[in-house]
């Protein structure tokens, strides 16, 4: 009986993993570039899978993502120290011998194998250009005089590949550095209270830098219909993906 239960449990676990993979695949967005297609798949919350040129990149891999069946990482990018962005267990699970990790300097204190990239710095990796964009709160925090995300601690990233520029905001409000971005093809922008910003503020910031396509992520609990309505008639395409599979 015990052996049967173990087999049943293993089969159920596999089915759940396959269902999660199928859901993720349905959400994959493919973007043509001069160097070949870039495929971006939402996994959960801020966790994102990026595939291009035979390489696999994960942004903020963290629980509750089930990584069984997903490819190992060639590169891992981490934005901030909070557990929904920096998860040592998930990093270990998807890493292989030559996996590289790039993160904000604050993350390196915990993920000691990571190479730091500070706000405003740029690195090159396997045909990608990686720009670290400041990600921080302007006014929201856990108590008066404190912010959820201090300036200089966290990164957003602009990733350029084959002439296309992809922006991932990290945890941030609509800071001047976001609003000043130029020539962004696809923007992944956070919105959730109390930690970042509401949909209205996110939409206002997006209007300022006017990407061709914007995709909300890290939006748990936010009303995406409000965000979408705010961007009507701006010429910005809004794509709504499922980052919180049931």
C-alpha cells in the first residue's frame, strides 16, 4: 500500500508540473529581433523565463514556481533582496556548472556567486546588453520616514538583444529614471500596493516613456482594467498575461 501511495503521489506531482508548464507555454510571447526571436514566458509574479539564441535567462526565479521540466539557466538576473525576487533555493535548483548570476550589489551579500551591477551600470553578456535602471520608492514605506525599497538597493533592467530593448521594472514607483527611458520596445511594469504603485500611477509613468508594448507583471491584487483604460488611445499596446496561474 505504501508503495502504491508513493507512485500515485509521484504521478500527481508530475501531472501538476506538466499542467503548470502547459499554462506557461500558452502565455509565451515571441518577439522578432535582428539576432533571432526572443521568447519571454511569465512564470509567477516577477519570475520570468527568457530564451534567445540557444541561451536561457531567468529573471527573479522564486517560489512558488515549479522549475521541474524547465531548462537550466545560463544567466540569472536578480533585482532585489526580497524573497519574491531573491530565492537561494530556486537559484540552486535552476543552476548548472557555468550559470552566471548578475544582481544588484545588495543581493551579492546573500548570493555571493553573483556579479554586481549597480544603478546606472551596463554589462554585456552573450549578445545581450544589460543596463541597470534604479528601482525604488518615492513615498511608500512601512512607516513614516521609511521606504519599502531604498534608492540604490534594487535594479530594474533594460535588456537589449538584436536591436530590441526590453525593460523589466523591478520593484519601483514611477521614478524619474523610468520616465526618462527611451526607445523601449517591450516594458514589463510592476504595480501592487502597498509596495510599488497603483495602476493609475503605473500608467502615467508608462505614458512618459511610451514603450511600443507594455505588459503588467508583479501586479498581485491590482485592477488591470484600470491600467488598460488609462492607456487607451495612447498608441501603446497593452498585453495582459496570467502571472498567477491557479
